[in-house]
C-alpha cells in the first residue's frame, strides 16, 4: 500500500517477510558486550535522551523522546560506536584474544604483537571521522575517501586524525568501490557498513556497535516502552541494528518500526515496494548527506524486510523542518542541535502531526495520544555553515 500528497512524502508498507536469523547477533547480551567495550574508552559518556513533553503535547502524542548523539565521544555523531567496535573486534580476531578493552588495545604489548595496520573507508563524513579517530587512538593508520560534494568542514574534521583523507569525484556507491579496490591493492583493511558476498563480518561488527546507543535509550526510558521507533537509513546499518535489537528485546511486543530516507536516495523504500533489493544511482543530491547511499546493506535489508512496518521517502524540507523544530524548542523542552540527517525523523514526526494534508498518513501510522515515539538524532551540526543556512535563513522551507 502506498500513498502520496503534495508534500512529496511517500509511504509504503514493509514486506514483513518473517523472522530474520540476523536477530541472534543483536541481542541484549550482545549490546551489553558492546557497551562494556565502549565504556572502556576514557571519552565514553551516556548521551542525553531528550524528553520533549511540550512538543509531544503540541503534536498530540503521548510522548516524544530524542536520543541526542551530538554528545558522542566529542565527535558530534553516533558513527564512532560502530567504527570503534569494528576495529576492536578486528584486532581481537587478528590476535586471537577476543574483544579487548581500550587500555589493552593501546598497550605496548598489543602494538608490538599487531604491528601497523591501515584501515580504509568511504564516508560522507561521520563514519570516516569515527574510523580515523579510533585508528589514531589505537596507534594505527587510516585512509578515508569521501564522495563528490562532501562538506569541507567534514573533511577537515577527518583530517584532524589522519592526513590521508580526500574528496573524490564519485558518488557514494562508487567511492565505496574505490575504497574496496585500494584495500585489495595495498593490503589494507576495508571497514564499511555495507555488504556484498564474502564481506559480512566487518559490517556486522559495525552494526553491533550501534546497539550501545539503543541499549542506553532503553535504560533511559525506564519503564516507558516506545510504541513507535523512527530510524533513518542510508545503507541501513544503524536502522537494521536497532530494529533487530528491539525485535530481540521485545519479541511480539516490539514497537512499530518506521524507516525514513531522502527521496533522492530511497533504496530501502524502493526495495520495500518491490519486495526485493533495489538500488539508486546518480548524484543523490540531498541535504541529508549521511543518508545519500543508493545500495542497501544486505544484512540490514534482511532485518528490515522482516521487522519494519513502514518505509517513508521524503524531500529535504522535512529534515530542515526537524532541524528548526529541535533547535527552537517548546517552552520547558531541552534544545537539541541536530544536523540534516539527524533531524530527519523528528522533522517527519512533526510534519505528520501538524500538517492537515498529512492527516491520513498520521492515521495510517497510528500517531495519536497513546503513541510514545523514539527518534535518534544521529548527528549534531557537523556542517555548521549549512546548519545555519537552514536554521537561520530558512533554506528548504517546503512546498
């Protein structure tokens, strides 16, 4: 089932293909192990969960909670959770020790036994920054490639931790292929959160790292069980990991899962319509740079095809609305500085619950006074120039 309206927001139901075997890799016990690893880093702090009671009241919701990942490890985005966990798992597997805590990973004994490794990745910014930061902390090398059009500030943020970072003339999908090719040519370790035949272990480790964020949110919610979880998807690694975690944790009582994408890079939306993986090519020119990925991670698709209730494709004005709504809170609500990708889900919830022409979509999703909605603001203002252009100058105001 699919619906359109003048806003450009499109909705389609999930295929609901049945249980996914990958859920076994995203249990509460696995999330506890990932959190213990992250907690071993000196920079670890639980990121805030903003309880937006005022906004929930205005939107007619029973609750609205925003997990604020702008506070993660001082890097302004959640991606370091996956990157650090992956590098830790890779090193532990290489040494035959299993996952080691930070102080052992950085010990002279470990460095002597390991030698020098080079980790290579493709990124729009946040993932590459997390990989470069972690490699730097562990005394290893990193090489980072970025797609055409990447923000200069995001490149500079990566270059703080590695001098080997550059912007290509390729789109994201082709930049991933470039990184994979260079890894093979030079004996480097490729660290991507997308998959293809023979390349699943490292993406799984990255995805498992993201469950720390979900476990934190569950604990912060206390006895409140969300009825709806909105998850933004690029390659889908975060969305797949969090959806699998909630499926494992709550079973038949799991919340509704709604997957959100930009309409210029809506590969999951198209895949849900078709009932099988579909890709998107071309420039994918959306302000939601972190979601401008045209090829689904196959692990994520397997999970989301089974457990996602709805897939939504939407234009840039929705994310821009979210940035403004979170940055100018209702009286009494905390302020959340959220970037273009981070604010996409909150912007969607706000639009659905306040614009009359979207009322049929709101009803379809059952966003009413009994709904307790959880969103993840996956990044802060990682491109401050564009953040100000959207929030101060009203760019991308909508139809």
